[in-house]
C-alpha cells in the first residue's frame, strides 16, 4: 500500500469508472485510455517492463484508436440515445454482488508472507527464450489467430459498395 | 493487508466496474470496452501473482504469468478488432448501435 | 601522450563530470531527484534549441531550392528568425471555436509534447550519456510513439470542424500504416545485436576493422533497413512527401486548423521533436550512435558526432521536402502496405541469411546473395505497382 500504488490505483479506478459512466462516447474512450495508462504504470511498478510497454503500444496505441474510430463511424447526426439501458439497476446490483464475493474471497485467502519476496527477473532475453522454446506452439497459434482476425475484420467491415468497386 | 491482496482487490474492483459497464450501457461499442476492461483486470491478476508468488530458483515455468499476460493482450486486441467490425456491420444493417433496440433476430 | 589522451577523454565525458560535480554539492537525501533533474535539463534545453535552428535552416534551405531567399531580415542573415517567431506565437490571441470540446482541445497539444519529449529518455547521446538505460529501450520508444496518434485524434476531433476531423483521420491512418514497417525495419538490428537496449546496440557497432567502422549501415540488410526506416520515419512525422494530412495547399493545416498562438507553436514543436527523435533512433540503430566514422577521428567527442549525424539527417529531410511532390492518400497507403511492408519482411529474412552464410573473402558471397534476394522482389514490385494510366497531353478548357 505504498504511495505510488495508491496514486496509480486511484487513477485506474477513476479512469475506468469515468469510461463506464460518461455520456459522450469519445470521452468514455479517452477516460479508458487514462485507465489503461495507469494499468501500464502498475505493470512497470511490479517489474514487468515488457508487458507494461506492450500494454501501452497495443491498448493505448491501437485498441483505443479502433474504438474511437468505431464510435465516430456509427454516429450519424440526429442520433440521440440514452446512455444507460432500462434495466440498469439489475446490472449494477449484479456487478456489486460479484465485487462483494471476490473481495470476501480475497480477504479470507491466505496472505503471502508480509514481506514481499525478492523481485523475479523477466528480462527480454528470458521472455524471448521462453517464447521460442517452451511456448513456441502458442506463439504460432496466436500468429495464425491474429492473421485470421485481421482478414476477417476487413471482410466483415468492408462496405458492400467498396467491395463491388474493387471487383 | 499484504501487497498481493491489495493488487487482487484492485483487479476485482476493475473487473466489477467493467462488468457493470458491460451490463448497463446501451451502446454496443461501450459494452465491448467493458469486456476489454475485464480482460485487463485479469491481466493485472496474472502479473500480481507472478510478482508476489513463490519462486524456487530456476523453475521452468517461472515466466508463466508474463507469458499469459502477453498472449492475453494479443488475443484481446484481435477480439476487439473483430468485435468492432461486427458492430460496424450491424450498424450498417439496422442504423443504430443501441442494444435495447437490436433485440429481435428478424431483420 | 598520456596527458593528451586524458584530456580527450575528459572532453568526451565533460557533461558527465559536470553532473557528478554538481551532485556532490547536493545533500544525500535529495540526490536521486537532483540526479534526475540534472539529466533532464540538457535534453529540455538542447532539443528545442535544435528545433529553433532547424526552422531557420528549413526556411532558408527551402527558399534556396525554390530559387528565392529565405528569411534574411532578422539578425545576421536571418538567423534570429526563431526568436521573432516565438514572440509572435506567444502574443497571438488564442482562438477556440465556440462548439469545440474545451477540455480535450486543451489537452491535445500538451499530451503531444509530453509524448514527443518522452522518447528522448532512452537515446544515448554520447558515451555514458543516456537518461535511462532501459532493458526494453526500443520497445519503450515505439510505445511512446503510438501515444502520438491518440493525441492527433484528440486534436482533430475536439475542434468539431470538418477539415480538422478529415485531417485527423488521414493522419492516423497514415501513422498506423507506417508504424508497422518502422518497427519491422528496426527488428533487423535487434536480431543482429541481440538486445532491445539502445546502449547495447550502440556498443555492438563500436568496433573498427582497419579504419572502417562496424556500423550496421555497411551491410546489405542495414542499407535496406535504413532506407525503409527513413521512409517510414518521414511518414510518421507527417513530413513531405507524406504531408497530405497537413498540406497547406490541400486541407489548410488539417488537424490543427483550429489552433492558434501558443498551442499551434506546441504542435509545431512536437512535430519537429518527433522528427528529431526518430532520426536519432535511426542514427542509434544503423549509423553507430555516437561512434566516429573513421578510427582515427575518435578524438572528437561522442556527442559532437551524434549531433553532426543528426544535422545530416535533418538536412536530408529538408532536401526531400524541397524536391519531391506530395503523395496522394491512396498512393501513400498503397506504398506502405504493398511495397514497404513486404520489403521490410524480406529484409528480416535477408538478415537471417547474412548471419548464417559463410563469411568468405571480403564477404563477397554474402553480399551477392543478400543483394540478389533484396533487389529482385524490389524491382518486380515496383514494376507491378506502377499506375496503369498513361499521361495524356494537357488540354486547357478556359485559357488559350
């Protein structure tokens, strides 16, 4: 519960709460970006450098921009929509119940040693080594998955008018 | 409360915020964002356990938490791309992204 | 002789020695913060100064290339022009459109400048002169570069203007498309050096055979990688010939159309800083960082070599801007995805070939094979991607 952890945790919670609560879609995504950045800083705090920078590069640099583009493309002038659905109370209750259950389980669980164990090392060399030796099969499968997702997303999202022009 | 418990509590809080957003928002894209948030919370869990878990020297699976987080980020990005493409296609068909209105299968 | 060697070493490390001397005067409790501040101040001073010099150089250089004088009124031969420009942009009225989103409109240039400055944290400017020697230095640089796209979008969308939104969409599409070849072109160097840390990459290029250095530029995959990296860097910084998102004759400054005064100056600063940062990364990856080009020139300090190489690359950017016409959007995107990306992937394969082929007399076998594997698809692709339209005779409808 050190000061950096508290500040970053507060930033993450504030960003994500704003992301789920604001009216304007683009504001939501920008607040979400703040939340992602705070999470990346938490990963750096925990000593996972590679994952922290990958989080910034993928989430802030790609997923947030994708979401923003999608919001802009699905918005025509004159579209006024209420932000929350009719049954929002049920959703809030379920989420609160889930949080209560998880918090109880965490507080009951056996705590690790009060003093944190020494920081394990995850240099890029070790990650690369692991990816090429032990985790080579998941790496190839994820490559295939990303290719399929790329081609599939382009095919699903292409405008039928564009497709006729290119054929 | 130890450091591990505080990180787990934070990740549980982020998960439930994402869940609340996914269950209550009307815009399909914001629901997708809630799902991304839940994935991020799970990632934080993995990294926290990697950091604070026991590490006998030179175990072959000492990097499991990091590996899982890396693959999870990659798969989540792919899923966000495909999900947003589907939302765009649905918008083109029904001219709305309001999930409360997209509730019959007949077009 | 020993005394002379000591003094060249001292001149080389003079900034490090000054910093250590200043740190010794600070009480021990404040030393980490003082050390960080003392390391950051040179970056905050040197690169905006370089930005000021570059604006004058660019305007005068472009002017000469276009057969006119550049600015030549303010100061000796016009070299105090940046001061006049600075005073002008600070005193201009800050006009914000009524329907603009004020919070986002204000934050966009700040985020852009922060992202532009953060990239300098991992660049080794001289021997032992890097701000933070991160284990994943190259990855940090590219992660910070991808924050720039988000702030470009914020700037374009918050102005609530058609021109700015269109410019922002174009700029983001271009930046995302060229980010992939940029990263792939640097993967070759990472493969060869075996590390993501920029200090390690510079040190692995610091040997000399005879008088010639071991820079990665002097290998076939290095030349190809450098060319691809510079093309992608030009596109990433929205410089001509890839400056469609902000072309003055096209879209009237694109995504920063609604900004005036100090915020406009911040956008300008951020764009040039981004250009310097990517050039510095190219120098670190391919041109040996702070290493001297010939082995008998090592008496000149390391940071002087770094800035000389940076100046050469900046003049190269200015030269290209004054020479080549602007690419259209579809030509730009086609170039990225159909030419640059396949060549970057091929370059990775060639780098692998280079490592595993035998090093014969003068490396001739390696050179021939690698150049062959690179040149054949390059020629095939360039011919197959040429536009099929023939140029017609120009006819005028209204003028005689």
